């Protein structure tokens, strides 16, 4: 017999209350009854109907989900009754509350109803749900007084062994769609080992949001979180995810980023009082190879804000990195990602092939943020087999700026000749102290990068004719050097006191043109279409030359 016929009969015979009959009619029950039994006391009171149900489908009504198939046992009486569910494959669809249906391969449990003092309510014991490896236990309750504004519902569900990508179906539609969109692109893999889902509050659509609450907790394993498309994803995450009316928060002390191990990480999305979300805040700490810092400079938006300064660099050693990001979404999606990075490195090495320079035993710190750029208050290392100290500072003006790396140290004459490949330095001897400054401008229409170096040449001799030579190691002569990087080649400007100045353009190791000038008078403009020597000397020893 059709279930709807029993409902109609129950209403006509007062077996079912008017409230219950109305609710039952609203869910539009479809399906068959079998083995129907009627029970009553000798005086005709206590009427109850018990029947098996097969393939019953229900539409959604208030907090009750649409269900495409229910098998089990139904017991009806005027004031209370129950439905014992013994289901194989079926789906529940909370259409007004969740964007996707919930599929299960089986379901077992009891849902009861009660009418007390004119107030109709629905409640369940534990309902056991399965879908493949997924297992769940849930409860549902509805309180349905005649005053619609006071009607409430509650749903609690515990789930184990779910795929993280399927967790989307358990997120209520009341959550900001901007946040849901971010979750869809950010969560790329993972497994939910266990979760707890709690929903409760008013059923009345016009009720204030404070009367509608959700609290979701997920224990996640092997997750991949791409929190921002241009930054490296967090992988192998073991994370706790908490979603409620006020925030979404994911935290972990386990996982990977690039080749580094995460010490801690949180991703927080504050939810405004109007339900909107416009910022994801990521805060992470990791330890790993110093080379990951170079990858961050080369593989994130930092590559543009540092003028690709590290594109040829190679690094070894260990570091600790701290990262903070404000990722704009929603109404701020077109804003710039705000980033703060702090690195601490030790016993590291850094190779900069474009400068033919390598720094070993590197110790220090470096920071980056959008406002002040790349900076380091100090680092130490070994280069040219001598100790070196350095700093990094940046000047930032909107999308343009300059990174300045300053080094102070000493170098042996032989090392200097081999590094510079300047033939005149082949006649040098001793050791000299120097200060070198690397300038790396960036941004649209920025100038070429260049290196400046200076020394007083104390401790150094140069066996060259006057005025190029320096015979006394203890004497001081001011040496200035500037190399501008061109494409192709480079331009060199140098001076020795006020007696010798030169500007030369070099490509593929060959001097293409320029000028060498002797004397203290004005140097003037330089053409690079040939090699010229200008100026005057007080005396010349041709035998020495």
C-alpha cells in the first residue's frame, strides 16, 4: 500500500494529529508499506499503526532533509511515534543549508516524533552512517512550536575517514561564498581522519544570524594547502581545521613547504559581522635548506620586487624562516598580497655567479616586507679566504626601488687579480681592505645594476710605472671602482687618487671603447667608439713604461 494513503487515513481518523498530518504531507512521502498492523487497547484508546516501509522518498521540510530512499519500520500514534531506519544506498539533501547532497552506502538508527502541549518535536538517537571507508554517527532534533519565529533545529555529526575534498559538502551555505571559493582552490588533497559537525539555531529565515550557529572541526592528514596561487603550497600537512560563525582557522605543527619542515603554521580567515571575508592570514615557521630562501626569492612575487636579483644564485646550509602573509580575497581580491619574511641562517654558503663571488660560513638574518623591501642588519662570512661583514638595505617607492648590498673585508692581491681579470692587477702584491656596494634597481624603466668598490690600498703594492704604481705598502692612495652591468657586457669606471681616471666598455672580455685620462682636470663626456688616452702627466719615465 502507498504510504501517502496511510497518512491520509491517519488524518481522517484522527490517528495522527493535525500538526503531524500537515508536516507529513509537507514532506510529500512516496513509497510502499508492507505488513501493516493496527493496535489499540480494549477501550479503543492508544491506537498505534506499525508497518514496514520500502523505498520511501521525502522532500525537504524545515530542518528535515530530502531523502531519496528510506527502508525500515514505521510506528505511528497520535502523540508519539518513530521510524527505524535500515537503509542501503541513499542520499540526504539539506537543500536550504548545504550546496551538495550527502551520499551514504548504508544508514541505521531511529528518528522519533512527539506532540506535547501542542508543541511538535522530532528527535533521533544515534544514527550510524557509512559510505565506503567513511563512517559517521549523527543526531538530529527539531522543535516546532506553532510560532514559526521560535522553531529551532539541531544537527550533530561525527565523521571519520573522509576525503578532504569531499568536506566541501558539509560546509553550510551561510558561509561567505568568497571564503568557500578560496577553500575550493586552496584545499588540493588530504584525508579527514575525524571530524565533528554541529549546527543549531532558528529555522525561521528572517531570524538574525546570531540565532543560527555552526561549529565544524576537522582533523586532517596528508593535506595540501595552496593558500595563494603564487606562493609555495603547504604539503604533507597534519592539521586541525575549525570553522564557525566568526572565523575559519587551520593550525598545524607538522608538514612541509618546498624542502623545509614546518615547525608551526596557521591560516586564519576572520569572518565579519555581515558574514563577509576579505583576508586570509597565514603565519608559518619552517626549518630547512638555505636554498629554499633562494627559491622563495625566485618563485614568488618577490622575484619582481627584488628585480630577479637571485635568479642565478645557489645556496647551501640551513635556515629558519618565518613567514606572514595577508592574502586578499572577496572585495579585496585585486589588492597586493602583503608579505613579511624573516630568515636566520648559519654555516651556510651563497654563490653569486654573475659576480663570480661565493661567501662561505655565512651567518646572519634577513627580512622582507612590502613597505621596506629586502633588508639585513648584518651578516658575516668568508670570501676570498678572508672574513667579510655585510648589510642589505632597500629603498622602496611604490613598485620601484633599489636593493643595496654592502660588503667590507680584505682580499689578497692574487685573489683580486684572479677575480677581476684586470691585467694591471697582475703586478700587485700584499693585501688590501675594501668596501664594496652592489646596487640592484628594480621596477619599470629602472636603471642598470652596478657595483661600487673602494679601498685606500694600505698594505698593497702595485709594480707599475708612475702614476699607476704604488711602491710603499704603508702609504695610502684612494682607489674607486664602479662596474655597470649592461646587456651585453659591462661598463667600468675607476680612479686612482686624482691622477688617473678611466671609463671603459667591455663585452665578452674585450674592451670595445672608452678613455683613460691622466691628471686632475675635468674628465668630461666619454665616447665608446674607440679607445682614447687624454690628459697630461708632470713627468714620464719612458723606460718604466
